[in-house]
C-alpha cells in the first residue's frame, strides 16, 4: 500500500500564500493600492479577502487533522479522505484521466453516476465530477508527487489508460 501524507512545509507555504492573498485583497478593498480605487477594485479586493480566508481555514483544518495520511492506494482501492469516508474499490472505477488546471494536475477517476453517489461525499468533489467527468485527486500539500500517484493507481488498475 502506498500512502500520501500531509507535508507540513508545503502546507505552511500555501498558508503564507493565503495570508498574502488576504493582505493584498484588504489593501485593494480599502483603496490603498495605487490610484485606482474604483468600486470594482474594492469589490474584487473584498472578494479576494473572503476567498483567502476560506482557503486558509481549509488548509488550517487539514494541517491540524489527526491522521496525516490523506491518500492511500492499495489492493482494496483508492482512498482520498478529502473525497470519501471509505476506499473506492477498483471495480467502481472505470478508468482514469489526467486533467491540468494551470500548473496543478488532477487524477480524474472515471466512475458511473451510481458509484459517485455511493462513494463521493465532498461537495467540491461532486462539483468537480460534473465539470471534469469524475472526482479529481491532486497532490497539493502532500509529501509525494503526482507522478507517483499515477504510477500507483496504474499498477492496481492496469486495464485503464491514463489520458
């Protein structure tokens, strides 16, 4: 079984980025950045503050969670604690694909709608399922690489190609 744990140094860097996002958003919202202090700039600034606070709270919650294992891949299936409470059996995964948004890669699990309903309980993952055709797994903030995740999943799900 291969596991991906939270990487504290990586998570601290992400939290610092969230804090900077909040600070610059607040400066923008208060009209303290440059001469452009129009209503649109202020609204965008306060929206950035809100987004930064929500993202920071998500990362803090993950940082302080008890068990550091986030993703596990083994003979019983794949278990991403951010997606489901239990491992998703290989029989419920029809295939995999790789999707990239900017520089972040996601391993998309191709599943039937019934399998998604049975296993995926996270609201953001359900939204991702609608957008990308299956729940996605990223390795942001984890101690192992995305390529290692693809290799581990491919080992247990060899009949499905990575697209």
